[in-house]
């Protein structure tokens, strides 16, 4: 991998202000609701799952979307994902293939060059390129939206926090 691509990817993974704010919201939701859920659900695993899957799903999802979309968009904008895309008619060779590859890269820059990640929701926001999206644009967008870098780590991180918060709430309630 080229050094600039590695730096762009590392920069995207480094926590920034928006990522830290979204993480704090998700953690606060878990901590604020743990005692209420613990009193309502005798099974600690179910209580933690309810926190993650229902009460705090939106702030957790926003954090995960932001983290994943920031990384994936960085890859697309830096050209790191170009190697995996080859949507060309069969039989293109030589200069025609080079022209097709260049046209594809130019198109991707036009569509994704002005894109950014919403710091509140984690959703992708596209600048108006003035053109209709193509089939390839849709595939790249799906790739970006479905990107999972860091997703499972964040999920495990929040599951651990929910488990600790529910257990702490139970121990606190039983101690009094």
C-alpha cells in the first residue's frame, strides 16, 4: 500500500472531535439507562442486550456509521479502493483500458471528492455533482455504507460497557 494511502487511512481511523462526541453520547446513553433496565429485567444478559439493541441503538449506530464511513470515504477519496473496481466491458485492452480506468477514477473523484461524513449521524453527505449517479456510483456507495472497519471493535466495546453498567447497577441495588 502506498505511503500516502496508509497515512490517509490512519488519519481516518484516528479519533477526532466528532468521533469522540458520538462515542461519549453512546456511552452516556448506556450509563444513564443501565439502572432502569436492570430493575426491569432480571437476566443481566437480556438487560445489556436491551440497552444495546433498543434504548441506545441510535447513538451507538451513529458512532459506528461515523467511524466506518470516515474510513471508507477516506479510502475512496485517496484512491486506495480503485484496485478492486473493474466494471468494464470485456475486450478492453491497452490504451482503451487505460482510458476506461482513468474515466472511472475521474468519475469517482467527481462523485466522492466533495462527499463528507455527517458529524452528528455518521451518514454520508454528497456534494451535488450535477450528474445522475451511475450503477458504479451505487456500488461504491454500497461498499462505503457497508464498510465494517472498526465496526465489530466498537460493538464489542459497547457490549462490554453495557455488561459492566448493568452489573454495577445490580450490585448497587442489592447493596442498599
